[in-house]
């Protein structure tokens, strides 16, 4: 985090709800890793984030859609 970004980051996280990573999430993430690890250099963190979005039917905002192959509900946030 850069100097002066603390308040903006705190405001961002204050508006988010935490979700539980459970066995279903892990299974979905494992399937994503098996399918996309080599072709998209998918790593565990991104696999869990993508699996959570799919599991809970949420839209996923990212600056790098390559990290989330096969997820239809992607959006690119404004910079």
C-alpha cells in the first residue's frame, strides 16, 4: 500500500462482505487448477477467488481477466 492510500483501502473493504471458503469452494478451486494451471498460469489464490465467485453466483471485478478463465460474470473496474 502506498502512502496516502489507507483511507481509500479501508473504505473499499468496509463495503465488502466476507464469505466462507468451505469444502465446496476447495473442490471448485481444485477443478479450476487442474483445468487452467498450465494454460493460464492459474495459482491457488486466484483459483479460490474464481471458485468463490462461481459458487456464490457473484460478479467478479478484475483488472486481469486472464486469471479467471471460464468465468462468465467478469467485469473490469474503472481505474
